[in-house]
């Protein structure tokens, strides 16, 4: 058996724990490391025990999302940047469906809730740029509008991460919903769709 190297152990344990938690399986130390070549003591070495591991699983989804969002450069089109951020969010969920679902499992600890909140703050800041540029109504509440965008995106991601619909089925629904939402917020629908189309492709391809 090839034993995983030290840098791989933490990621391996998080991945196995995420799969078990997502399936609502009971996690024991022996079941967690079975067949991996990793000692049960690794859970204490890397996570200080099972509670630490559960928290690390929930945090990992936010960390991967933050990496994607931080890799997106700002442009002079904030609506495109919002679309890119939404696409990065969807791509992170598609690539890590178990972690995505567990990000919002309140029964799990969240070691750094400020880091998790920073992912929404990124969206709020782009909304504020859209308001400043008058692509949307400058009188909007940036926090409220960002949450409306997030709720639409989160609902869509839950549909495909839980297997209710495929990603390809969800994608056009999100686009049409966003066009209506931006139009109601003051943007020209045709301009919104062009920005969305460009930003969506950019966000799926960038960010890690």
C-alpha cells in the first residue's frame, strides 16, 4: 500500500469525512482511516480530534470558494464581475458538492465564521460598484441586493449538488432569473444579459 504523504493527509481526511457526513453516516476513527494507510492518530495531529475535523470540513468549502473568488480580477463592468463571482460560486459547488452542502450545515462547527462571511462580503462590494456606476439603482441597499443574488444562486446550487436537476438544466434558469433581477434593479435587460454571458464564461474558467 502506498501511504499518502504528509501534505496529502489533511486533505484526504477532510474528503473522507465530507463524504461520510454528506451521506449521514456515523464517523468513527477506524472507519475514517480504513484502507488509507493513515493512523487514527492523524485526526488528532491535524485536527485535534473529531470535532476539529468536522469544523475543518465545513470551513474547507468556504476556503475553496474564497480561493476562486480571490482569483477573479475586477473589470470596469461590475455586472459582469457579479456574474463571474456567481459562476465561480457555482463552479466551486459543482466541483465539491459534498463540501458545498456541508458549508450550510449548522450542526457542524465553523472555526472561522469571519472568513466564511468574507465570501458574501466580496459580493456586497461588487454590488456597491454596480451602484456607484449606476448600472443599478444607486439607492439600493447593497447588502439586501447581494443577499437576493446569493439566495438565487444558492438555491440553484442546491438543486444540482443534491441531484434534483443537472448543472446544464439549472444554468439557463439562473441566467434568465438574473436578467429579471438586474432589470428590476434598474439595469437595461439587454446590457445585463451581455454582461452576464461574458462574466459567466469568465467565472467558470478562472479562479482556480
